C-alpha cells in the first residue's frame, strides 16, 4: 500500500516537471541556458515558465484532484458507479450561465475581450450555485438517491436545451466564444485567478476527509449508517455541497472537463482494491492530478506550435476506462 502511494507521488512529480518543461513552443530547461560560468534564463523563456506554464501546471494539479474527489463523493452518495460531477446538471447549469452572459453581452454591446474572463467566471459560478441550491433542496424532499440522480440529469438536459435555443438566436461571435469555452482550457487561468481558485478548491478538497468515517458507513446503506450513529441526510447534503463547489469552481475557471470525475475513482479502486475512503480520497487526489497533468502535456503537442482542447484529451483517456469497467468489472463497490 505504501509503495503504491510512493510510486504515485513520484509519477506526479515527474508529470508536473514534464508539464513545466514541455509545451507547444518546445522544451525549456528549468535551470536556463549555460552562459559564461553559470546558467540563466532569457527573458522570453522566463515569462513562458512563470506566467503561463507554472500557473497551468498548478491548475492541472488542483482541477484534476477536485474533479476526482467530486466524482468519488457522487459515486458514494448515489451508490452508482457511473455517477460523476456533471450528472446532476452542475456543468450544464454553469454552461447556461455563460451562454446567457455572452448573449447579453452581444446584445448590450459589452466588450467581452476586456471584461469577458471574469464575466464568464461569475456567470458559470452563478449557474452552478443555483443548481447546487436546487439539488440540496431536493435532497430534503427525496430519500431515494436514484430519483435525485434522475432529476439531476433532467436538470442538465433542460439547461442544455435552453443553451441550444440561445445559440440558435445568437450571433456568430457569441456561438464561437461559447464553443471555445466548452472545450476546456487550463491556459486561460492566470496567477491572479489562482489566488481565488486555489483556496476554494483546497478547502473543498480537504472537507471530505472530515466525512471519511461517515462515507465508509454510507457505503453499507443508509440504514446501517443510521444504526452506527451517522446522520445520513447530513452526510448526503455535506458531500453534495463539497462536490458541487468543486465541480462548479472548476467549470467556472477552466470550462467543462469531462470523464476525469467518473474514471479516476474507479482507477483508484482497481489499483488499491478497496472501497475504504481513508485510502481512496488521497489516491483520487494523486491519480486525478496526474491524469490531468498528462492530458495537459498531450494537449500542448510539444514543439508543434498547436494546442488541442484538453476536454478532447480527457475524453480519449477516460472513455476506454469506462468501457472497460462496463464490460469487465462486474462489481466495482
């Protein structure tokens, strides 16, 4: 067990280093180029590392861990191996907020090139917040997790339908801006964004560790959880709140990034062969961060001068994992 965690930590460090030195502009050494008796950066390489690659690599760490923890919480609460941070409509609601703001900006004449970044973040956050409040309200009325899961999917479908209608009536610029946002983008997260995103995600990642005992009891069913003194309703609301904050914040700052939240918890279970959250929570953090780092390296197409959407890369990696689970693994929990 300790050896597996050690190997995951080493892998994470290697991938973090790789994400710093490799990029669309090519390889950049972290110690600079030899000059005289020492090493030094030229100004362009220094700016690329500190203003672009470093924030992007740190964002990949935080976002990969966040989506993975969010997916683990949802799979536990709904006892559904295919549950993920987007099945409750949080991502779709965020997308609806972004679509409304971009459309309003085009109608009112707001320059999205100047105000667009924070407008999109606030809109995505607001949409995710509304979805989260609705879900929490529903958890007080529904004791059946499957029914709540279905309602969440319907909420997401409704939000997507409204977005499609808005796109139909929108101008070309709005549609293009929205489509770019839906592709997911770590490169747009600036050091200033990290000052806000980092503390929110770190707090929401740490919170589920306080629920570890309750989550383990919840796996055996709500009746068992109540018999050992666990308030199942409080655990459900707390886990959904943490999951919604994680998914909503990620979507607000980076756009939707799919399949990480669904795939990583299963990869952790397969590696460690356990459903114990004392092990799965740190395992999901390490595996999720590593998965998004390697996805970011691939999306940069090192040395090519091109960058492909990271959402496409995570889908290519995540979909085979889900297919394998469906076809080969009879019992995941």
